[in-house]
C-alpha cells in the first residue's frame, strides 16, 4: 500500500505526544519503558474509501490433512483471497502470530504448527511473503494480525524448544490452563516489539493489527512480584494496580505504533465491542481513540444482533461513536459473520437473513469508514449463506 507519509505535521501534535508520555511516565511498569525524550512520530494515513475487511484466522490457514507443501499452501490461500475478492472485500486481516509463533520467517518466534504440522519445524517457503504478494496481485490489502501475549490456550498444543516461553519461562504466566506472556516485563515488550519490527521491515504488509487479548486475568497474583518491585521503586508515587497494568499495555501499544509508522505501515487494534469489558483486560480504549500516537484505526468487535437483549448493535455503535477521537484515528466496526443463522444472542440471529446488511446500513448512515467481518470461514458456512449473500449484495 502506498501510504501518504506526512513528515512535517503541526507542532501542536508534538506537544500532545509529550503531554501523553509525561503522564504515562508516572505510571511506569517494571522499568522506564516510556522514552524520556519522545521523538515526533511520523503519521500514516488510512486509505480513502470504504474498509471492507475480512479476518482470516489461523484455523482458516491450518494445513492439517495436506502434505504441508508450498503448492498445497498456495492452493489454500489462493482460494481464500479469490473468494474474498469475488465477494467484494478489499482487505484481509491474516493471523500470522497466534501462539507466540510465526507464519513467517522469524528470528524471535518458532514456525507455527499451523503451516508445518509441528511448532518449530520450519517450512521451505515463507507463507507471509506469498500471502502479501498474492493479495497485492489480486488488488487486496493485507494486515498482519498478531496476538501479542498469548502463548498457549488450554489444550494439547506442544510448544517447541525455541518458543520464547520455553526458552525463558520467567517471561510467562500460567492462567486457567493457558500460558500468557507477562505484560509487566520489559523483556516481554522488547520481544513483541522485535517481532513487529521484523514484520514491517521484511514484508510489504499494509498494516499490523492486535486483537482483543491483553491481560488474561485480573487476579492480583498474576504480576504481584513486578508490581511490588514497581511500588518499592517509586514509593509514595505508586499508582493503583489497575492503572499500572493499563500503563504496561499502553506502553507496548504506543511503541508498536511507532515501529509501524517508521516503516510507513498502519497500526490498529480490534478490542471487545462492549467498552466496559475492555477495562477488565486493561485495554485503555478511550486513550487509544482520543490521543495521538497509539493507533491509526480501532475496530471494536460489535458482535451483536439488532435485537440482542443484552446489548443491541445500534446501542454499542452509538457508545463507540460517542467517544472522543483524535483526528488521526479512524473508527471501523467488526461484524459477526460467525453468528449468522445461529442461536446466539438469545436466538435473535436464527431464521434471519438480513441482520448483517442492516448493520452495514447503520455503519454507512453514521458515516463510519468501513467494517471487518469475522470471519472468512463463514463465507463457506451453510447456515450463514443468506446473511452473507445479502451483505455482499449491499457492497456496491
């Protein structure tokens, strides 16, 4: 993507950045993560026109049942990209780091079992390089979707000896059968940032996206040692645990945004659709939207039907619109293709065929710049057929 990079923007933005960083400097994590003398970050503009994004999960790319060859991968991904193009989508958000592993050539993360059959077993091809080339050949943009902290869900994934957690178990914490990197550690931030650097420097992706996985728990024991170390260091200036955790995440987000911008790439986040739920994950969505330097776009997952009794789509939409937005931040909306035709949301999707179309109409009516659909798999799901068909017809 040919982003328009603005190198000399108004001085007022520089001042805003400095104010934000000085505020964060009083809420530091384990060490002084926020730079003392922040440099102005060049801006990257989102492309004009309507975002029509489609999330491609690691499950969509799973090579199980094949010979794991390059030809087999090409066939699988070509089908994904071709179907997305046929259905009038213009951007693929492809999951390239699901479990502290990589669907690309990495110095920091092992090759994913998704493409090789076994974590740490290398392929003789570069999956991300091929996906970028084929997307651009077909006139599609591609964003690299990264799970920054997740190492392992509860289940049978066997981690390789070169997985960052196996190499240094002090980097992670076990929670409810899963394993997650500790957001409080500077070494963790450095690891994640290095991974982002190699993506944006080595691949012609159009952007990088984080999803909604941040702190996996709010239990005080999760990062007790790091918080106590912080309190001992700053003494009476220590902030409450919740604020400290939020600052840890904010520091990572800010620095990853800067890394992406240095290579002229977009950086976005897709948080949970219920604004209040984000704070339980220490995802500071209000700051990300209102302050310069965190994200170029935010795409909340408004995975609700029009009549969901718990939270209606339109009500959630209005809550997100009501937030204060910096002029550098674009709002997109995540749509729930995976719920189409199901019994979800108290059965309000069942026997319906035009919920997604109606939600698209609301997005456009409210002058929002586009949407992302979760996920590619639902373009092929029988129960979602009429919903997807009607949504696609509306993409004129």
